[in-house]
C-alpha cells in the first residue's frame, strides 16, 4: 500500500511483469532504466520468488547465527556466512540463495540490457530476522532514512543497485522512501568538512578500509551518518510509506534512494555494482550531483 502523499507518484514505478526472464518490450525496458536512474523504486507486485516445500522450512530466524543480521552469499566464491544451519539444511540454504542470484541476474539482463557486461555482483542476502524491535546504534539503524554508504568499502562513485523480494507468506515488508538525493545532499553537504589531507592513506594503513577512501566516499558516509542522527529530519523530511506485500519484488539504486526498512521478516536481496560511465544518464548519479554541489572533483570514476 502506498500512502496518498504528493511524492508517491515520483517515488514508485510499477511494472506489470510476472517472470524473471524476458524478453521484455522496449517500453518496459526504457521505463525501467529511466526510473532507476531518476532515483525511483521499481515495483513488481507479481514477481515472486517461489520456494519449494523444503525451502519454505527455512523461513525461520533459527537459521541465522548469533551476532549476524543476515545470511550472506558471495557469488563466484560460493561462500556462505551468517548461517547457523549445518549439513543438509545449510546446503539447501546455499542452493536457495544461489538460485535467487541467478533469477535476479536473468531479470536485469532482460530488464536493463544496457548494463549487461558492466554489472558486477555483490552479496546475496537472506534476511530471516524481524526488522522491528532490533537493538542497534543510530548509525546501524536501518529503520532511519538513509542512503547507502559503507565505512570499510569505498565505492569511489560506483553505483549500488539492489533488488529485493519479500518471501514472507503473510507479512508485508514496510519501507519509508524519502526525498530525492540532490535535495538531501544539498541539506547536509554545507556542514560537512572535506577530508583531512593524508586521512585516506592513514585509514588504509590502519586497515579501517579495504581500499582508498575518496572524497566522494567521505561525503557519502557523512551524509549517511548525519541523515540517521538527525531526528528532526527523520520526522519532517518528505517521505512516503510503501508496504511491499508477500511475493513482491522491488529494486532501486540505494546510494541515491533515501530509504528506511521499518518492519517485515524473510526477504532476499541481491546487490550489484555499476560504473557511472555505464549509466544512460550519468548526471543523475550521486557522484555527479555531489561534484556539482561541491564544485570539486571527488573521484576518478
């Protein structure tokens, strides 16, 4: 259910598709890429990820190891992390997550053909824990509006494209989606100081980061943290609530879509990374927007 707010029509692009593999018509393909790059959420209410009877038994928080928020799978490496399951159950969980990755890969190949060859897979995640009621710090609290930026994983301007599917048979997954990235950036950027000279090299020397943190990563991380810490912003920023029903799939560039996951349990998520140069409209990327607002070069992407 989408709240009747003025920004609702500019936030969600609904797609009438029910299969993971195309071909899709030119109208749907063009609409999908245009909406994604404009900072909208693609919403396919009929695109479900069907589970077998044995896989449905994995809809349990018990398959999540203590101290982990998600079960994660790295395509290619085949490694599974965060699972408490062992033996046959672990094999089923791994196979289910691998199948989700394959389904999403096929979807994007047909829905966003201009990205083919440029997308690189990130983690596949299974999220069996309830969102609401989870104790965490404000910085890690994903029930607060935020854009995605990672302290230890510099993106250097590369886009973060994520696809989600609600596999809960009864409960919707509720999100809040906030104002466009440029508006949020313009709100917080003036108070953010540039990184100190030599700070990037020091962070890498201390192994705080896995790669060089560019000025782009510095500003994105600061915006992420300040959005979450500002309680007045959380209450008063333009926003819309979306309840993604059981069986629904949705996607967005989470580095530009201000979002907060409010409630729900049992969902899949697949991350892909996309170079800005492979976008149809690179000017819509956070990198270009921050460079325009700051008047300086922030990354080499």
